[in-house]
């Protein structure tokens, strides 16, 4: 049996929720993900003879992987009864299985580089003969906004007329239609188009929609407040309206992605549409009591908070010494110097349990420099969509080329990375011409061209003759991956390059192996095809694991969902937090309210101490202290 003895009354009520729609409104540190996991585990445990599956949707691959691991520890073979995944990964699965209904082949490519979307948009603009009117730089943000707001090409005219966008809207509509058509024609999708085409499939094919609803009669969503409109529409199509078994965990006080289409009102629209029962989880188990007090004082200033939303309550006992301190400095250099000294005075064991948060990356870069002067490694978290070392770029591009034999982009990347590794220059254009005798197979042509080079090293020749040939002939990608990594290991050990091309190889190799392991755990290694492996890799961040004992330095957005013993929030001045753009909109604007939620998210990361700081001068400009400090009674 699952041990529920540590849950409070509201948590138990949510875990024991049976059929029907439920909204769990959960504050930071309230154990909301735990509640969701226990609820899924309970449904599985209490229905051992049933064959239905439970669909759990979240927003990051890391969160989905952690949920899978935690449920597996509670219920044996839980993976057979659950699909715990991200919206994007679910959309990719759906399109792999059923995309042929809308003209998409199962081996579609996910475009992880914005430059690839720009290229297709440039082509669409050219087809419409509108080069003199528009550039892809100008139109791509608009097209992304259209997609994420669920504006399909047929309804674009109404959207433009309502929002009064563009004089040449007829040309824009034609470009948008052509852009979407070219994506299908070339069998490629960007992240936004991935969701859009999944929605088009669900909305236009009732049979597929009903099949999914039969397979997944229970749908659960974590962090619902982060959904944009098109993700919400996907969710609406996944839920069987006769049963309405929708379980949603959300917090409208943590909506900090309005720039990406999230909206605090969407939670309440969802509740109204599905007639959802409401359970609140206000008890905060993470933060000291005075941090909770500060968070409440701050967020109550937001005008759009619903009346029924309760305040956070502190589970931790109060102490005589405050956990919250506020530091002021004459200039930003002094501020980051003080933060670096404060962290350096802690033991090395404690340093990695600290975090420095800021509204912008620029501020954090100064902290990294200040920490470096104290011989402390600072880690700036940045999402990476591609591997950066030549070694992993070559491995990844070889697999991509094996999957798409006539892709000039993949061939160019293979040639470029191989030149960096072996200093052998293979011309992609010559290989493409050569491939004409091999049915346009660039991988076979590259293999033949490589083996002709007398300067090819013995280890490279052996790898190409054996593993690359088998990859080309039999698509034996697992053997190629294993042998390629062993080959790259030897190259890195033998390298004495002053500008060492293998500097980041080891950490990127660890990341690669971890991502591949996660994919195999999710699907089962025997079920993972090359196409599936590549699509899932494209959906994942390639950011390496932080160095041991490094001090993480995160933007507030990057810190969401995390917790740290000691939190430093820097740059609490007008124009930074809140941002300059929000300040321009006025005190009661949606933008200022979102900035306040940003601050709320930041301060509620703290488990033991919270240090806030500001300066009179930042990068040479005079700054007023953030209004949020006054709202928290810290000034």
C-alpha cells in the first residue's frame, strides 16, 4: 500500500479524488507534484485488473522523467499504465502515429534552430513574391504568435482585423499559409508547429480523438498555469467530456510566461468550462515563516488575484532571528562583490546549496565574474538546443544523416565536424554530386569519399569501414553510437591541441548518455527507432550537468520549480525587477503584475535564508529601489 500518512487533510482529499474534474490550486512548496504522483499511483494500485492508461502532461522533460521515477518506486510496472510526458513529446508521438492523415510522414524532423524556420519562411515570402515588403526577421515572431494563439491560416483575416495588424495583411495571410504548407511538404516542424499540427489532427479527425480518449480516460496536468492557448486547446480535445476525468495542478500566482502565451485567467476559464471542483493547498513546507509572510504581503498587491484564492500558510516554526535580509549598495559592482564574499565565507559543501537569482542574464554574468575572482565556479543555466563540441555534433549529425539520406544541411554539419576532428576537408557539394550514382544517398557517398583519403587515421578508417558502413547499410545505429563514442574517447585522450576541441566533450558526452538513457527508459530500448531517438533528442535541452560544488546563477524563469537552501536575489531596482518595459505600462498593468509574480516565484525558492539586494547605480545609471521591497515591508 502507498503510505499517505505524511499528507495533510487537503492533500489527502486531492489524492483520494475519484472521477470527475478537479482543480488543485497549489502554492509554492505545497507538495503539489507529490499529490499528483500519489493520485496517479493510487488509481493504478486500486485497479489492478483494468487496462486503461493515465496520461500525465507537464512542461519539461526533467519533470516528466522525475515523475516517472517516483511513480515507479510507488507502484510496480507503473510505466505500463501511464504516459508521463511533455506537451511537445506527446504531440510528436501523436504525429508519428497518425500524422499521415494530414500529409506528415512519421520520420519528420524537428527544427531546433530558428535559422531553419527562417529559411522556410524566406522561401514562403519568395513564393508569394513579397520580398520587398517583408523579411523573415520581421514576420517569424508574428507567425509564432499566430500559431501559439491558435490562429490557423483560415482565421487569420479575422485576427488581423480585430487586432489591426499590418497594412499588407493579404500578403501576410498568403505567406502564413505557404509557410505552413511548406513545413508539411518538407516533412519538418518547429516547436510551435509541432503543437499546432497535433491540434489540427485532433480537431479534424474525430476517430483519432475518440481513440485517445478511450486509451487515456484519466488526464492529469502539472503546472497548468504555464499553458499557452494552443496547448489548452490540445487539452480540451484529449478529455472525454462524458467522463470529464481531468485532474489539474496549478497556481495563478506563478504565471510568469505571459510573453509565451500563458495567462492567469486561463485557470479560471478552465474551471468554468469543465465545472471543476476546487481544492487549495496553501500550506508551504519549503520556506521559513518570515519568507512566507513576505510572499503574502507582496502578491496581495496583484489586482487580478481571485477573491477565493487563499494566502500561503507556513508549516515551519518561527525563529527569533529573521531569515530575510535586505542589503543596499552604492553601485552594482559593490553589490556583486558583497554577494561573492558572502558565498565564499560559506563552506564548500554549502555553496552549491546557494543560488543567485536575477531578472536578467546580464546581471548574473557579473556575479559569475565576481565569484571567479574568489576561485568559486559559478554556473549560469542556459538551455542548449544543440550540442556544441565537434565530437557530439559529428555523432549527432551522422545519425541525422542516416535518418535523412538526402539532407544537405546534415551533410554539411557532418563534413564541418569531421574536418574539426580529423582535419580532412570533404566538400559537401562534391559529395552531393557523387551521391547521384547511389540514389542520392549522401551517407554512402560520404563514406566512400572518406575512405579514399590517404591521410585518414587508422582508427577513423576502421570505424568508417565497419560501423558507419553498417549504419548506412543496415541502420545499425546502436552499434554505431557505441563504437563512435569509443572512437571519440580515444581521440580526446590523444589530443594535445592548444585550442583543445575536446574541452567540452566529456561533459557533453555525459549529457548525451543521460538523454539517451532517459529516452530508453521512457519507451523501452527495443522500441526506440532511430527516428524516435532523434525526435526525442531534438525536444530535449542539451545543457550539461552543473560542475560539482558550483554556485548556480539562474534567471528567475530558469529557477521555477526548484528550491535552494540559501537564495540571493540581486538587482531589485526599478527597471530590472520590475523590468523597464513593465514600468512603462503603469502600476496597474498586466505587465507589472507579472513582474510581481516573478518576484513571488523568486523569493519562494528559499528553504533557509533569503537575501535581497539593490544598488543606487546599476551600469552607471541611477536606480530607485524596487517597489516590491516596499510592498514586502523591507524598506
